[in-house]
C-alpha cells in the first residue's frame, strides 16, 4: 500500500545521521527537519575565571539560604507575636512578615542557585532524545544507569564538591522552618498537657447550670418529666467579654444537656446515686465518637441520638452506647441543688469529654452491667 505524502512513520536508527545533518529522507513532518543548530560555547566554559566566579555565586546563594533557615527559627521564637510593623498607610504583624521573608528566601535561593548551576556550569552539549517503548528492558535499565552516571559527571559535582555539600546543607536546613511551624498546631499532647487541657473543663463544685441562650439558672422544680435543656456553666459567660478564644474553647468542652425522667424508669448505679436530682441528670453534649454536638432526644426510650453518625446513648442507663460507632459512654456530670433549689455541679466530669483518643485510659468509664 502506498503511503500518503506528508504521512508519519516511526524514526529508525538509520535516520539519525540524516536527521543530524538536517536531511529528512521521508516526509513524515509537515516541514523539512532543520537539524541541530550550531553549538555556541558558553562564556563560563571558555573562561575558567568566569566559571569560578559563577561557582562562588552559587555557594553564596546556598549559604544565604542556610542563614535564612536559621533566621526563620530565630524570628519564630524571638519576635513577639503581637508586634506590629507599619508600611506607610498599611500595617501588618511583624512576625508573619519576617517568617514569610526568611522562609521564602530560604527556598527561593536554593531554586535560584540550582538554575544558575545548570545554566552556567553543567554540561552544555546538545543531545537527541528518541521516544522509547513504555516497558523498559534490562538493556534500557543499564543504559539509564549509565546516563545517570554521565549526568553526575556532567554536573561537575565531583570537581566542585563544595557546591554539592552546600546544596545538601541548604536543602537540609530549609526543612527546619517547616518542622518548627508545626508547633503552631498546639501544645505537644503529652500526658500532663492532656490532663490540663482537653481532659479538664471549667465545671467545678457549686457552679450553676444555666440555659445556653439566656444564661438563666435552672431550677429543679421547674423542669418537667421528658424535658431536655441545653446548658452551660455559669462561669462561662464572663469569658465572652474577657477572652474570646478561651470562651469558645471552654464552651466546646463544657456544653451539656439536662434531661428529666421518671425516677422509676431509669437505672442509676449505686456509685451515682447522688449524681442526679429526682430524675434530673446532666450529660456532656459532645459525642464520644468524633465530637459532634448531640441534642436529638427521644423521651420514651430515653435515647440520645447523634446526628452525624447515629451513635445512640441511653441516658436512662448512665449514658451507655446502645448503637453506632461511639466506643464509650457519654460522660455524666454529677449535679445537685443549692439552698435556693437551683441545679449546680458537684464537681467537674470524672472522665474526659469529647472524642476518644488512643492514649486515654478509659477504665473509669461507666459500662453496661455496672448497675
């Protein structure tokens, strides 16, 4: 079958010589192959003094990159987070600006130095690269290994070991700012930190239970059987005016629900006889699965359903899990009444609230069968 003019075919090894000479014996390109352009020697190749000057420039950039990485850490720990700098009509946080400058320069200088190295010092010989099959043969692997070795030799790394060492040092130090920045994710979750933060709320003995919307104290005598109230500790409200961040942290952990059930229809273990007031019980509002807020209350079954993943807790049986992925009971807040009949906490929660985590010892959680 005759091949159409202007069609295409794979390049064969016999075509390489004619390709390099600018001849195209078979018209498989729209235009004749112009061949390789005449090689022009670089100034840095012709003048050793220029090459040495370029090498010094590369070393200087890598040294500056290393210095910027160190300065990033100094700025992170040494510059106050509330320091503000002025830029004419504009202003910004000084630490953020300096971290951006030092971190950005540390990475950018590595990039600039490697580009300068490749353009001025690495091998500048033009080569022809042919397309190969997707699957590689053993011969191709050997050829690739040889090409890699040739590339290493062309880079001049063997003759310019100072550049290689500086590049390795800069690349290693530039990782330090990224590692240091991880500290902003929060305190290290050691046992002591957990005990003082996520395992503790602002509930304490004598703190009143108040409505989470009106902040009004809740009187035990005013609650009806079957009623559920979303509540917070009375000492949370002042934080809303003093420390906005701390307010939301405390609120997320201290949120509770209060329910009243017929005392004859619930199971109260002996160890929790004084945790409730005539069928009124208080539980954490935060699901022990992944921390979703819960408020879907079924009066007849005494079940509380989490809307996220359908974990279901029996509030009539000390908050045990009856369905879903939650792994532990809903923490119960011990409550009583004060001299005026208002509901108050007897103490903080006896176990951590919120999602479970692998380090937490859950031996003190209430389990089915403890009645």
